[in-house]
């Protein structure tokens, strides 16, 4: 868990992102804490929507990095378009995008 220990953190209203440079290929993980939703079905659906939102940004990531994206409480009510915009803004703030 080198990302959790040494990763750079960036926030948005919907997400918390931790990332660290990698020597290999880019890896992305989406995490939905149980505090966001008690039901596993809802957490898994939200996680899939998060992966959909980041898939459109994947080609714009400038260097190989390992990223962990944590959902916040407000993420469960957000649309896919809002999630994509928030993810883009937090990636730009973190310096991950080109």
C-alpha cells in the first residue's frame, strides 16, 4: 500500500484521490466505503460508475501512476456526467492529466 503511505492527496466535492508515480503501467482503483452506502449492491454499482467516469480520462493521463479514488457521501447522488467533470477537475488539480 505504497499509495496510501506516500501518495499525494487531492480533494473534490465528490472524490478524494491519492496517487503516486509508478515505474510500470497506470493502475486505478475505486473505493466506496461502507459509510457511503450500507448495501454492497449500491457500493458496487457506484464503483462501476466511477470506473466509467475515469475510463474517458484514461488516455489523457500523462505518466504511469497508481491512483486510488475514494467516493464521498455526495457521490451516490451524482450523475455520470457530474462524476466525470469532478474527476477531471481533481486529476488536473493533482497534476495527473496532460
